[in-house]
């Protein structure tokens, strides 16, 4: 390679003078926290979009039936109870 390529850090040799740091993969102590914060931030974006769309569309039925008209409370309770009982019994195993 030319000396110009070596001065801008395009070689795999020692390149401390370029200011680019060491070559190779980063250590786990750098990668793991970065991945964790990337996950947390992506969840924040996802759930903020979810809550914003819910808040915007909760009353936007355009004259159609509401949730309470479509799903009576007794119907919901009868469907929810078996799921809760099944989940709590699975937790005690």
C-alpha cells in the first residue's frame, strides 16, 4: 500500500497516529451496554408510537360501534377468567 493509505488508517498495521483507535472487534464491556441501550431506546420509540396511536384513535369510530357496544362486559369477563386461572396455575408448577 502507499504511504497515503497508511496515514489515513487503511492498513491493518499499527495505526496509533491516525486517531482511529485499535483495530478489531470491540470488547464485550463496550458492545453489551450499547446493545442494551439500543434495545431500550427502540422499545421507547415503539411504545410511544403505540400509545400515541391509541390516544388518537380511541374515539375515532366515525359513528360506528364503540368497543363497549361490540364486546359486552360480561362477555369479556367470561373470556378473561379462564386465561387468568390458567396463567396463575402455570406459575405455581
